[in-house]
């Protein structure tokens, strides 16, 4: 519910960790459900996204939502829904990361959302057998994309940047989940809250963390003790299309803290 908290960074680094690390070796699908398509660019790198998705006119998650549209859309282009899944990375262990990329036109779906919210979950139902884990990077604004993400998910992970007013989005998420459950009769669990882009700056960071823990305690949400640290290597990794553990000149301590969180989160959801 709040921009700039590192949702895409967290999503992509989770995917890389579970697919690449030998203690996991999982097949992962990343679904980019944000019109700004940050996850798509981060996972592929800017140049590869431009060449192999944008300029190649490759179908994206937008085509899934607009599959019944005449023009522009999947039917007019004569393409299959399965073509939306992009083979992003394959590792020597045999594991892989696939991507369901996004594009700016996904914002048009928000203008005409009628009867589209189930289309993503229907598509995922058909392909989920190919993956050990599916990670959805959802846009921060409450919309049909939020509903589509809830319908497609077993649980949500909430990243919070520990700064002034860091708690303002949490009650909105709680309200969103409760209203969704009443209307669609489906429960979406909160897997936990993660402090992202965290620093040890005091007193602001300390105060923010204390306030977040208080709000989460009222909601019954788990707050992970493992944190994702602030690092200028994350934007650099996004440009390079590289995980934090492969980003050039990234500090090993940062990569180690990210790994600690990924391991804790994976264990908590029974991965």
C-alpha cells in the first residue's frame, strides 16, 4: 500500500535465492503485477527486457487480463496464453526462474476492470504444477490487481521501510484483506512483515520498528527478526539484472543478510 519500500527488489531476490542456492534448488515463477514492470526489468536487466519483451512485442500479464479484447490484445495477435511465460534464468542445478512480465499498458486494465479479477488465478491454476513457488509482485494501489493477487495467492509478505509514517499502509492492508475475504469468501494469510531497506539509524529507525511491531501485534502478524539492509548495490543489481549475491562490488555482509531472511522466510512457509 506504499511505494518505494522495495517490493520488487525483495521479490526478485527471493526468486534468485530459492532457485540458485543448493539448499533450496526450487523452480520459481515471478509474476509482475505492476504497470511499472520493475520486477521484469530487475530480473532480466533493462537491455534484455527492452530487446526480448518490449521490442519483441512479447505477450505479458496484460494479455491475460485482456484476453477477450479485440484490439490490441491476445486474440487479435493470434497468440497463446502460454506464450506469456518467459524463461528468464536456468541454473546448472536444473532449477529455473520463469517470468510473467508486465508492461505499462497494464494500467489500462484498471480503467475497465469488469469481470477480470479471476483471469490471473485461472491461468495460474493451469501452470502451477510446474513450480515450487510462485511470487507475485503486486502494485501498491488497491485495485483489481490487488484482488487478482489475493485470488492467486496463499499468503502475502509485507515489506516495510522503517522510516517516518512507515505504519500508515498497514491498517489499509488489514482492511483490504478483511473486505476481500467477506466478498470473495477466501482467506489470504499474512506470512509476515519484513523490514526492508533497513538501517541502524536512530532514533527514527528504532521508533519506526517499534511502531510497526505494535501495529502488527494488534493484527496478529508475525514480524521477521531477519531484515533486508539498506544498500546502494540493489539499484546497481537492478541495472545489471543480477541478484545481490552476484552484483559487482556488493558487500558480502549485505548478501549474507539477504540470504538469512530468505532462508527464514522459506522455512516459515514450509518451502
